[in-house]
């Protein structure tokens, strides 16, 4: 299922097609040509949401395609990278770092542990707590996945000048900071 961006002149659609070319879903980016600043702002927000969605889908799709059948899924890679960065780490701390619930981490851990990429051991200070560590194979798999992620990102940003890339990083950082500070979505509040 490959997402694609179609359209022009600021009116785009994100279309997801299956392998035989049938359209699975369509997400419009903006409904109409803006009439005033408020309408333009709303139209740009719609377009931004669709583009963020598209880039996420494309990166996930391309990453899985490049990783091959024996490669890591993107969530597995994120889990291994978290363990690599934090050393022997508790399952609950991995969940917190990834922004997911502990059962989701447990399912991911089972898959990577079966492949010999991590080990789980009791914490010396609390036998009830489990610490997760990377194995040497886990470090190798993480490095390979990091190279693939970096190659994909370089390929997709190759058309940007250095100034445009700096601006993109600056803007994405501001958006991530605002989203991280927004506590209205925590604990199911809207």
C-alpha cells in the first residue's frame, strides 16, 4: 500500500493505493482557495496535516521496503534505539520514552528477544523489575537500521538547500515542542 500525493496549485490529495492500484482511501489537503487570512490559515493547516500524514506513511513504507523481510520494523528499531541510548532500562521506562503503553512494548520486546537482539534480566535492586539490554546482534541491527533511516532521509531531503533544511529542522522542532507541551491529549482528555 503506497501513499501518493496528487494535485497542484496548493490543492493536493493523499491517496493510498493497494498493490493492484485500487484506491483505498483519500485525504484532501485543502478544500478551497482561501478568501481571507483565517481561511488561508485553515487551508494551510489542512495541507500540513495531510503532508505530515503522507511523509509518515512514506517513511514507514520505504523503511520497511528497504529493511527487507529480515529487517526491523520501525517500532522495533525505535525500541532498540531507546534501549541503546538508555542502557539497561526498565520496560516501563521504554514505554514512557516511546509514548506507548507497557503491553505494546512487551509485544515488541518478545519479537526482538526471539531474534536474539535483546535480553531481559531482573534488576539487581528490585527482583520484580525487568531490565532490557541490547545484545551484540541488537547493536548491529540497530546500526544497520540507523544507516537505512539516514539514507532515506538524505534521499528525501536532497532537493533542499542547506538553508531550507535548517528552516525545516527549526520549524519541525517548534512543532514538536508545541505538541510535547500540549497536555490536553494526555489521559484521554480532549
